């Protein structure tokens, strides 16, 4: 549940939900293929893409969580741009398959513009994720593999895009972002602490604070 002053845990859960729901959709894409608008095969393809739009929106929550957690600097800007990229991808997918799904492919029309927006988001996402990952990597955190995935976002995205699906890369990166938020849910950035995070320990006498880093 996303409530209170620290929504990191709820945003992490949403990010993981987007990642986990995207994987079976990617598998379904590989098994069903696609056809021309109006065909039986296209109806299944259209449905899968509409469902994927919901997954993309949930994945965006992970980048919002990291944008709230990473201290000011290139890492926070990377997370913010990752959020923007995820929203652009979701908007492009929604426009193509909810608004312009009846239009033909291979023509310069609204559908083509929506697909171009999705591609631009797909290009921006790994660059943004790498910047956020580089900032996170400099700090002690768990799990280390999640931070490494963000650092290697560009090759991960390229490999997934050309080998499996344009949706698999964002799902892998959302998995990393969500896992980081769930594994480090408590710290709230304190701008007076020189790039550290302040964890308020409700059980500590006198409300003592412990300084930790993400």
C-alpha cells in the first residue's frame, strides 16, 4: 500500500508486479505472432499489447521510487528520466492499441507516430537506468545483482530487444528497481546529511537516527 511519507515499498511492489506480469505476455507474444488489423491473429496480438500497457505503467512506479530515494545529482536525474521513458513507452503503446489499432501498418499515420514514441522511450530507458545504477552502485546496498543490472542496462536492453522482445528489457530493469526498493524500504533522503539517508528507528530510545546509504 502506498501511504505515508515513504512510499518506496509500495512502489517497489508495483514495479515487481509490472515485471512479473510482463514475462508471460512476452511468452504469449512469441507463441501467437500477429496479423493484419482485423484478422483473428491480430485480435490476440492487440489484446496482449493492451495488457502490456498496464504492465508498463506498473513498471514506471519503480523509477518513481528510485527518483524519490536517490540523492540529488545525476542518479536522481537518471531515475526521473527512467520514469519519463517508461511513461512515454506506456503512452505510445496505449495510443497504438487503444486509439489507432484500426489503422494499417507500414504507413505514415498516427499508429506509426505512436510506435515511434514507444521506440524513443525504449532508447531513453536504458541510458537513464545506467545513470541511476551508477549512482546507486557507489553506495552499500543489497542485493548487489540488482544494482549491476541497472549499470548494464544498455546491453541488457539491446540484447532483449533484438533477441526476445522490446518489452523484456524494461521488465528486467523494473525487476531490479523494484527489488532494490523492497530490499531497502526504510531510508528517507535527508538533504542535510551530505548524501546520506536517515533511518528513523521507532524502537530506539529518544528517536535516535542511524546514518546509512542506499
